[in-house]
C-alpha cells in the first residue's frame, strides 16, 4: 500500500507517518474477505520464509519460492490468477519514481543526519547519546558545575 500511495502522490513530500495512517484508515474500511485474503497471504509468506530459513540454516542454501516473488519492496503471488486487485495494480507499475527532496528541506535533513551520526558514535563508545559529553563535539562540558568543581 505504501508503494501505491507514493505512486498516487508523487509530487508531495513523503511522510511515512501519514501514509501509515492512511493505510490504517483504508484497512478499517475494507471488508472481511479482503482482511482474510491479506492475513492468509501473510501467513503463507511467513510459513514459506520459515521453511526456507530452516533449509538455509541446515544447508547454507535454500530453494526459491514457487508461489511468491519479490517485486520492488513487496511480495506478491507468482501466478497472476492468485493475485489480488492491489497486487495486479502494483505489478503494472513500471517503477515508482519519487521526486527529489525539495531544497528547502536540505538543511533539516543534514542536521538530522549529523545528529544521527553523532548519536551512533556515542553508542559505539558505550556512552549515553542523550547526555552531552565533552569529547562528542556537541559543545557540552559533560559534567555539571556541581559535579566537577569543589570549594578550595
């Protein structure tokens, strides 16, 4: 569904939270037969994956699925007569081309990337990323004045 919604909204900024809310709304509006179809599909894919996983753990290889195929970032039935309306629609997409991030969001994106890298480095050092540390380049001193100073 994410692919379908992104295809429909190619010129809008992608917000996965809003997409999930839309998918949830659509799920609530769909009928019981559609719920059953997708729950059964998920169960079948899960069972196949478990079988392939066990085969891989035992032999180092696995037999590719006869029933399912990965198309882009979703799994679908291999045989077209078993596909749902949504699967058939998604299979008809050449590709989903998403527009580049608008330039006004570049600074925000860079800041988030830098903060993410800083937090990752601190985690690797075994430090709490939620606390300012002297050597993290975050500008904090690490200790509060009460902790690090004593009266002379």
